[in-house]
């Protein structure tokens, strides 16, 4: 498995590289976002481990650039920033998971394995279109249309809509949505799901209502 580690702290990078190589990973280190940007164009990676606070191009900017260029390699953010807002910002920029420093190395290995398993499973699935009335998602092209008109969604909005469409006509609780779309343990009192449902509604419900609130439970998408 080819791992790109983007980390400017030599002490931390040596620790991570040593541990990953002992677990039979092939690791390439980039100490700046600029070096990583070039490596992304030159090689294919199974997963990217990225610090946020990098010199030059930071981790958030680099993640947004990757997703803009349709590079869908899973990204695991490694950061000392532990606030919920920092995690949300990283995940909304296009990261797939977030691990706070310092961490137990075995947890890092488990998260890497989980992300790469998920990616391989998605590649092996037969791609199909997800529809609900005039609303359509094409997962292969990462395109969303309503009445054949394109809709521009952020990475997190797209993931939320895809999850709802994959479970069309089923009630999804806020906890289920948090686990599937954000993939980290949030405070149960967070309103991030409701906020993003509102964002989605503003973008996809210009002509029809698709997302229905099930009081006291969660949300359901249906025609």
C-alpha cells in the first residue's frame, strides 16, 4: 500500500514513517504542501495522511485543490487542532477522516485500513445512478442534476445527499447521518446535520420538495 505522508514536523514524521514501514506500508514523505502537490500529479496513492498546519499551502487548501482536480484518494487529517469546528472545517474541505495528535499508533493503523477498505469496496461496486424524481446523482462522475440542470455541491453536501439517496424512502436518524457522512464521534447535541440539510434544501429544492423532516427522528428523502 502506497502512503503519502504530508508532515513538516521531523519528529512526528519519523515516528509515523517508522511505524508504517514496520506494518509493511510503503511511505513517501512530503514536508510541504507544494512538494505534495507535485507528487500527487506524478504518482498514484492508496491513502494520504496530512497535517493541517503546513508551511506554504496548508492542509485545508491542498485538500480543496485535490477535490477540485477530481483526485478522490482518501485523506486522513492528522492535527493537534481538537475543536469540533476544526474537524468540521477539515471534513467539509473534502477530508475523509480526522485524527487528533497525539494519538495511539494502533488507532492510526485501524483508520488507515478502514479508509482503504471503504475505497476498494466503492471501486468494486457497479456504478449506478441514484434518482428521486427529477433529482439525479451520478457517483462515477460526481455530478448532481435536477431537471437535467447541474447543481454545485460542496464535498460534504454531496456525501450527505448521496447517503440519503442510497437510503431513499427510509428514515435516517441524525446519529446515522453523522456516522455515515462525517465519520467521527460528534457531541450528540450538535446541529451540524440540520445545518447541512438546510444547505441542501436551498440548492436542490428550487422546484420540488425532496427532503422530509420526520419529527423527533431524523430525515427521509422521497418523491
